[in-house]
C-alpha cells in the first residue's frame, strides 16, 4: 500500500514538473533537490528531492524573494553599466561572449558559488558564467 502511494505521488509530481518548468528557479531547485535526495536515499530520493526542490525553487528562485529588493539596490548603487540585449530576456537565454561584464555576487546573498551578476536591458540578472546562460532575472 505504501509503495503504491509513493509511486502515485512520484508520478503526480513528475507530471506536474514540466508545467512549472518555466518559472525561475525550478531547474536549479530540481537539480539541487535531486542531488540532496540521491545522497540521502539513492535513486528514489533523487526523484522525490528533484520534485520537491523544483517546487521550492519555483517559489524562491536562486536569490531569495526577500533578498531581491536589497540586491536590486546593491546593483543600482554600484552603477553597473547595462548591456543592451536584442533577444528575449529570460531564464535560459545565452549572452554573447563579448561586451558583457560579470560581477561577483556578495556572499551575504547566499547565492550558489560560481554564479555572477550583470545588468541586461536595465534589469539585474544572475548568470552561470561558464555557459553565459541567464539563470535568474531579478524583477
């Protein structure tokens, strides 16, 4: 009985995951949840952790909801020059190799190490600098 309930819950979570995939933070949340779940409980833990992490990431994103206004102020105070991007500014967009300057995110914002920020079309964004992919648009 417990196995059937667990299987039904996992199936529902996995079917609902693509619907939430467009929200910021979902992919990162799913990835980190799966890693944590796998470490704690193996393959089943990875599936459950991924679904829970995706839901949590959708709500909070990479930068916590409470930190966003403070982070926007931080970026504005630094006078970071905005890069003009002609494409659709969204999570997953890849910025060009040239012309964009990336900055370290202060540790007080507790953003995963390696992510950097820049300003694109007057909006702060978090970027994975190795791939130049936007991982969060700070609205």
